[in-house]
C-alpha cells in the first residue's frame, strides 16, 4: 500500500520537480517500488528531468479519462527497476483533472507501489489542490527568501484545511525541504537563515539542499541528481532526507562539495 507524498510550494522555481525526481530515485535505490507523478498538466517537466521525454505515449489524463490503463501510461526507469514515472499531459488543460478521476488513479497506484511522489504545480490552482488532496504526507519546498517562505506559509494553511485528511479531521504530516541554501550568504544576511525559516513555517525540517551547479547539470542530462552524481553535495542531502522520510534519525547538516560537511545546526532534530 503506497504512501502518497505531495511535493508542493507556493512559488514556482524553488526546485519541486528536481526534488521529486531526486527523492524518488533515492527511495527506489533502497529497493522500494516508487512512482513519481507529474500533476503539472500543460507544462510537464518531470519527464525531462527523468530523461523519459521520448518515451511518453500515454499520460495521467489518458488514464483519468479511460483512454489508457495505468500500466500502459507508466514509464519504467531504465536505470532503476523499481522506479516508474507517470507523466502529465502537455496538450490538455487543468480542467481535465477531476476529483473522481484522480481518486480512482491514486487508489490504483496505492495497490501497486510502496511510495508515490506527486510533483505539484506551484500555487493553489486545480492541479496543485488535487495533488495535495489525496496525499498522506506533504513536503513543502521553499528557498531561503521572504517571498518563497511567505507563499509556503499559505500552502501549509491549505494542507491543514482542504485535503482529504483535513476533511476527515486527521492531521496532515508536513515536512520542510529548504533548497538552494548557501551558509556563507546566510551568515552575511543575503538570505534567510535556516532558523528564520523554521520560526516562520513551524514544520519539521526534512533536509537542506545546498546551492550547487550540479543540480542544473543533472536536470540538463535528464537524470535525477541522486543517480547522475550521487556523491555530490545536493545528492547527499537528498539521500539524508530520504533516510529521515523512512524514519531514521539523521543529524541535520549542510553538505558541501569542497569542504566536506559544514553548517551543523545546533539543537535541530527531525520531528
């Protein structure tokens, strides 16, 4: 029975898609069966980051509308047998997503996988709210800047009020993934410090992904950073995040490419 995780944010460009791919690949490397799902109908990019753009035949909307069965639309990764992709449609609009259709697809996915990682569009439009609605857990991705954090705060409010869990009176488990973080710039006051972000959002910290050119290189290569360069600083940060997601107690550090592990956060543990 899959655990459904939505990767979400209020602001675009914070690293949701690269994080979805990286986390999905890292989870699959443990042997768990994982599917990454693109909910950004009309603007799909997860297939590019996964290196599967030329293999898309059917997509999420085809499955929702009954034009294809789920196994026909799933694209199995050539590098990891336990990793699959369910792409979004590039030609339909977001109105093609229906509550009933998404519920049916997610029920099917829960029976086939251990983890389903849903790449949500930014903001609060239909694709984003449906990606959140059926999730068991949310990873809120934010950059260490005021506008990104403010928008993430609004998303946390929606997760607490408009998801299926919220409607049942249950608590939505939420975690913070801080991306594009640079300890030196934070120390100079050029971006928010980790403690500042945590104070504003008040959700447990899952991981800190350092600013690195390796993430962009991996995306351009069509490979998650956790596959293309697993020893890089951002890949190590994603692997640590996955260990925490699986329930391990891992010290919170900011990996660095040149100087090993730096920036240990005093007193910060994962809830």
